[in-house]
């Protein structure tokens, strides 16, 4: 997220709303970055663990023996698989949390807490409620693009189901019928909010969505900077 000048945002908020507002903004602004870094860390750890555990089993017969628990390395593979599932669950949670934390950043950066017309109770500061009150068009557009997308809706359903109902398993799967023998973690199918979601491979699900969200977070942040820089002193 280096394309978003965070130091400039802090300075602009202080110049427009005072030092106290800059300090109020700091925790959410820092957490947007931390959550993004946490998601990336957990994802890369899951990939590393599985790559190491399966590196010597590229042959289909060797892979089958490993997955079925009939290989000398199967116990280590089982542990790597468990750890990878934990990392992927944490990755999804951080990706989902970033949106509401970004909403706090927008809320405080725009000084919405200082205006009775836009002020929200602390428990109501979330993406939905903040978007209802944001009047800066480029910021609102970035937030809309972030949330009004099938990838975002899937991550939200996946996280909320795992958080409140039961964990959606991300088990290790191998498709021996396809060329190249696709393998890796795969989210199980589940139902949430009246919608059914089919099983999905983890990598092609998370890779593009993480990149998309990261880009739009930067877009929203840069829009904040541009707007604040144009306000009269």
C-alpha cells in the first residue's frame, strides 16, 4: 500500500481538524495496514507449509499415497495441512475485517465524528453506515467498488459462516482426473444468508480478491488525501 501517502493523510487531518483528531484516526489507519499484512502473512505461510510438505510427491501415485496416509511423510503432511487450514482461516478473517476498519479510517479522516449530521455511535461505525453518510464522491465510489463485488460478498459469507455458525473447511484436495493434477486447499461448499456457495479452490479465490481489495483500499486512501488537500485551511 505504498502508493497511499499515509504521512500526508495524518498531516492533512491534523491541519483540518486538529491534533486530537489525528490521534483518534491513528489506530484505525494503522490497523488497515496491519490487517492487510496479517492476511498476506497467513496466506504465504499456508502456501509455504504445503509446498514443503508436498515437494517430494509430484508424481500422482506418490501424491495419492501421501494424501491417503500411506507414505512415510504422511504424518508431517497431516500437520502441515492442519497448520495451513488455520492460516487460511486467519487470512480470511483479516481480509474481511479490513473493510470495517477502513470504514473507521474514512469516518475519522473526514471528521465525520465532529459533525452532528454525520456522527455515528461507536457501535454503528461500519462500512454500511459510513457509506450512507459519505458525501465525497471519489471516496464513496472506491468503497462501493470494494464492497459491491462477488469476491467481497463471498469472503464476507465465508468469514461470517465460519465465525458464527461453523468453520468452512479448507481441506487438502487433489483432482487426479485433470491434466496437471490440480491440488491444494479447497473451501468446502456452504450456505449462508439463503445463498449456496459451491466448493472453491483457495488460491484462485483469495489471490485475485486480495489484490483487488488492496488496490481499492489504496484508491480510497488516495481519494481521502486529495479531498482533504483541497479543503480550505
